C-alpha cells in the first residue's frame, strides 16, 4: 500500500444501514422497547400473575402447574384426581414434603380469589367495590376477577393475534404477489383479479360473517380470520416489487447460471423486496390487535373465559360511571400498543426508503 493511502473498510450492508437510521428515531426506538417488553410480559404471564405454582413438589414428584395458563390440557391429572379445584396454596399443605415457587402476584385471570386463600390476603371485592388497591393493583371486575391478572394474560391474546395473523397474511400475500409479479401474463391477470375481488369485500363484514358461523370462537379462529382477510395489501406491494426487480441484472445472472424460478424468486428477489414489505406487515399487526379488541368489545371475540383487553372494555362500558378502571387501563393498553406498532412501521418506512436516506457525517 502506498504511503498516504487510506484503507477502505467493508461498506455496510442495506440492513445495517437501515438499522442505523432506525436507531436515530427516538420514538421508534421507544416503541420497539415497549413492544419487546409487552412480548416478554405475554410470554412470562404465568410467572407474573397466577394462582398456580410455577413449579412445585407434590407426593415426591415435580410438577409445573402454571403451564395450565398456556394450554389447559397441560395440567397434570393428579391435581384433578386429588380435587385441588384450582386452590393449590391450601391443597399442597396436605403433603408435608411439598414446596412451591409462586408467581409474583397471587391473582387469577379466570376466577375470583377468596378470603385467606393466600395467607393475609382478603378476598377480591365485587363490582363497584373493586377499586384499585394494594391487593388488586388495577381493581377487579363485576365478578371479582383481578384486572391486573386479566391484563397480563390478555397480552398473550393481543401479541399472538397480531403476530400469527400477520404471519398468515404475509405468507399468503408474499407468495401470491411473488407469483404474479415474477411470471406476469395470465398468472398476473388471474391473481390480480383474485386480489381485487377480496379487496372489494369489507374485511370487518367478512370477519363478522365468519365468526357468526362458528359455535365457539377461539384465539386460533381470530388469528386465521384476520390473516385471511389482510393479505391483499401485502400481495399488491410484493407484486410491484417483483415486477421491478425481475428486470435487474442479478436476476439475469441467476438465470444464466441455471437457477430455477423458485430459487430466483424466494432466494434472490424476495430478500431485495422484503424491506418495503415489512412496513405494511408492521402496520397490519397494529390493525389486527385493534380488530381483535373491537371484536371482543362487541362480543364476537374469543369465547370466555379467555382474557382479552376488549372484553374488559366491554365490561366497563356497562358500568362506566362506577368502574372507571375497566375503561382506563385496557383502553390505555390498546392505545399504547397500537401506537407503538404504528411508530415502528413509520420508523421502518423512513429507514428503508432510499429517498429518505441520509448518510451520517
């Protein structure tokens, strides 16, 4: 190397540059931290609030009763055989050798905690008497269910519906959009007509119609319904990106090397088209959470006793003057979550848009 020459380092890739620009937006970073914290709360909900031990020893064996909050079929039959009836704290005392590690807050999203069920803790109050207190941080509902526990476990519904439904929508939208944009001709005409037909049907009306046909609505049904009605925008954007990118030199080079169309589409073209597609997916997660909350608010959500922020809002609507906490806390959670995803989507849009690219000096 000649004297005075400056060694050139590797130029940062697109995603590294996009992340660097994204980090410069404080609101987007705060929103990302909020979503990460919410996801952690949803994953660890049984560890935060519950009346079932995280882990316990009973009759010489180790059990994990808190797994019940993830899937009810995961509860060990021995507790039903010994008639625990969800009251582990007092029933574990039957075995002198038993021990247990409990959640941080002894409250249950599916039932009311009774007096002295936990040492020194009074029973949950009902209705208008259930104001926020030392034992019920966010108050209770009409049946005496703790609102904090319902909010924590309701985060599982919000996060899962948002991610899974948009995962379904993204899979359908990206696949159909890629096929239409890459192959063109009659494939593009056929798939474009399908996209237009689906777009002509109001999504909320279709969702309500599909929900009305089901005898018992579960969270999986909500995820599938929202995902099957929100893929058209992703498909149209993917189609446009593929129509543009298939004319690029790297696609011609891949064809010359004998790469198959499937490999070219989903290995070479898709990763270059993915950046703008991520933006509507992020906005779609916020939309899915809002739709799930709205359906639960209207009574079309997942069947009880699944906790949901929208269900809490519906309960507060009937008693808005006496039970303000059922409106304030779930409403704030929905507002902040939807706002956070919108801020992340806006940050991604600005960070990945080449027209807004500004190199730091």
